[in-house]
C-alpha cells in the first residue's frame, strides 16, 4: 500500500506553517515538529480508552498539529496518519513552541502569493507530472522560483513543495519571488520536487531487487531512481553503484556528510555493526557501495533498507552506523 499523505520539507526546515485545529475549528497559525523521547501510544482520539493506531517509537519525528487540551497533542506521523499522543513532556520534545489560535485569519509566514482559482499542484513542471492535490481558492503559498514561463516552484502552507501554473487566472503573486531557474541549471525547485516525489512513497514496502517498472515496492536505488523519474523525467542508473558513478561524473563529491546539500545523494558501504571502529578501514572511492539515500538536511535522510524497518522512511544519521558507513555524496543534477 502506498501512503500518499506526506511529511515534507519540514523534516529539514523543522518548522512548518499551516492550520492549527482547535476544538475542530480554528485560525491559521504556526505548528512545529517534535521528536518522540519515549515510546508512546498513537491513538485515534484524545482519550486513554480510544483505539491505538500504533506505538510511535523513540526518535521518530512527528508534526505537531496542535494541542487538543492540556493532556493531548494532535500529531501527524511520518506515514501521514493523524492521531493523538499524550502531552507529557517525557514522551515528546517540542522543537519549537506550539502556538494556539490567533483569533483571525493569517497569511502563511513567508507567503508571497495567493491562489485565485483551484489549480493542480504537481510534483514536476509539467501537466504529465503527478498531481499532489488541488490548491484551493484563497490558499496562501510561497513561490520559491520560476521554472520557466509556464511553471512556478511553490511551497504550500504545510511545507509541501511542488509546481503550479504561472497563469494569472490561477495564482496572484503578491510579493517578491526567487530568481528564475536557468535552463540546464536545476535550482531549488527541482531539488524540492524530487524530495516531494520521494515523500509520496513513505511507508511503501521494501523489496531487495524490486522491479524498476512498478512502485508497489522499492529497494534503495529503485526509490531514488523513481523519485528523479517522477519529478524531473531523469532516469538514473538502476543500482546504487551505478548511481554513485553517475554522481561522481555529474558533480564534485564530498566524503564529509556535513558538507552535503539538501537533495544530494549519499552512498554507504556494507553494515558491519554499530561501532565506529568497525569502519575505520573503509575507502570512500573503492569500498563497495551497498546502500544509497537522499539527504534532507539537518542530518536526516530519506531511504529504504529493510522490510523490518517499515519500508520507505526518514532517519537521522549522526552518531549512528549510517554516519560510519558513509562513503561519499553529491548532486545528481
């Protein structure tokens, strides 16, 4: 089953902007992400007797949609499910304070455009690109760049990145926008569209050697290949070693993951254990590549690596075997 509801660039920016629900109605205000500190029940409604969706584990990121009352937060998990968790601080570390309703309608922070008529919000700058959803009349969005004469790169109120038509009947730009992307030089919009395409697949099951012709399952390199194909029509090599060579041919690479940019591809050697000392003999450009991921920024990656892990997911890499296994990374654009 493909999970289509997503947690987007908020995993890198850490702060998202959107509607804050309060007693089932409320005005737009800031919401944030949080990190689970201790395994907590994720429930269908705010009450200890309500059904449990699942246990959210330590270290998982959630989007804090609001505080229902003093005892419960309304949150969205990485698979797009919305439910409730205890507001006890031992369970959740809030990355930024959650704001209550403001008492009036507000524009999205940083927004510079308003949707005039319902319009398709797509993963890439083409009518052939997958539709994320329809943007509604009156929605506030941020135009981050102009891909060409026909398409704006846009981020919606929840941090979702994509593209909309530049036709003035659909969108009214009210502020300054980024510089146009230069032909042959993909900009932020292209990178965000690739990440947006990948986030659609959160929770998709893992299968080693998955078919490159369907999206019901992925292995690591298949996921990256599909993301670039969906977003930009670019077909990467089918395996991680080929993708590593592709990136080295395309751009300068770094062996320090902290120097990576959002959207860079990352390549890793075989798993040997969780101790850093086990990887001291690795050679960045001659050790075998056995895993690939895309960097989201802030020490987080989007990837897939086993059935047991739940399929396509995001992870933090600092101080973990992912950091020790890292060989090199760079841009595929």
